[in-house]
C-alpha cells in the first residue's frame, strides 16, 4: 500500500470495485465506515469470505461495502492505513486511493531502461542504461495507478539536475 497517498486521500473517497475479500482477522460489520461505530452485532471471522460492491477510505482504514439482507449498506474494515496492515486477501487489490492532481511536472530526453516485476507487493527490478550512482544523478520511485491492477507497475526514473 502507498501509505502516503492513502493518508493524503480524503475521507469518504470511494471506488466502485467488486470482488471477494477473505479475512484473516475478526472484524466488526458496521453501519458506517468509522471505527467508533459499535457494529451491527455480527463480525466477520478469520477465514470468512465476503463479497463486496465498493471500497471506501475513511478513519485511517480502507473499507469494503456490501448490501445487507435488509438492503442496508454495510461496511467492514479491510486494512489499517496507519499500520500498513491488510486484514486478509482480496480478489481485487485496488485500494480507494485518490490520484494526485498536483505535483512535479517535467520533460526531458535520454536513455530508456527496462524492467520486470511480479507479485501483489509490487516487488521487482529494473535496469537502465543510465548509471544511478553517477555524480548528480537522482532517482524517484513512481507508483502509477493504472485502471487494470494486473498491469500496475512501479517505475524508477533517473534524472539529473
């Protein structure tokens, strides 16, 4: 999880994503996406799979949303943003993180690198024909959210001032 981007995302930010989350932690089912909500009296338990229709960022947590038997919207936290902890595994690993609309911009030209990576944690490697250890070289890791999570990649960009 990109903790900084998650913390910079405003509370109440939602995405329309559906999937199934399998919990490895007991979590309260709530009427609202806040940890102080006492819950509906039921919990999801370790090993339980919950189908959901949306995700929301609120109260330093990510929440799945689904419709209860009485047609009410219910919420279950699936990750603690502050601790960078997920409470299980998700069939759709997109998180409700708002893409930044501001920040650095720039242009330039130079050698192109190549890279590869795999895994839900975003691990991978990259190679480039520009030496990142050269005097004056700087690098920045860019986590670029893409519409298709399977295609999401991390890029290390080398540039000099």
